[in-house]
């Protein structure tokens, strides 16, 4: 039997990576383009899905402006996800509830920020998420999501 010379994408793990986005990220491309650029959340999700496929990972992308939704999805990830990539946006700096939900996970968690929070207002310099994240990607723009997928792949 002849072997195929085409390379297939690696087989995805049974559980997907949850890519969770917090408040106001639904306005990417419109809100403060001088900070966040012109890429929309839909554009990011397309990039994430393509990168995940190339790495043999499945993804579930979600966004909410509501803290409780993010907490519910993080709790859901305990059973249904292989890892979590989280851009909690403003909740990164304020949410003990998100911190506590993340602390229950036994899977990789990558915190992502599109902008460099350390070049911005001082209240953005502290993250409640970082202490329970496996790693943090900050200030590299939307490619940070793809880098987070690379990091997740290396941890699985």
C-alpha cells in the first residue's frame, strides 16, 4: 500500500482548550484602536481556530461582559477542557471570584493581555489572575493568543 505524502494535522485531544474573553473585548476593532489595534474578536477567533487546528487542538471560544459567566465557564472547564486561555480584561485586576475559580483547576491556564498593562495606568499593574496562571503573555498584541496555544500544547 502506498503511503500518503501529505502531512495531516495532529489529532486533537478529547477535550478542547477554552479561550475565554472578558468585558469589552467584544468591541475590539472599535474601542481604543490605538491601544488594541483594528483586529476584531471574530478575527482573533478565526486565528485561534486555525492555529489550534495546526497544533492538533480543539478550541471553544467564548466572550462575556459578565463576571459570573466567566466563573461558570472556568468551573465547567474543570471537567470539559484540556486547558484555559483567559483574557479576563478589566476583571484581571479586580476579580477574586475569577481567581478562586481558576485556583480549582488542575489544567494549564494561560493569562493573555493584548496591551502591555505595565505601560498603562497603575491600577492595571496588578493581576488577581497571574498568581493562579501557568503563564502570562502580555503586550504582544493579538498574536498572544496563538503563543498561548503554543504554550498549552507544550504543557499537555
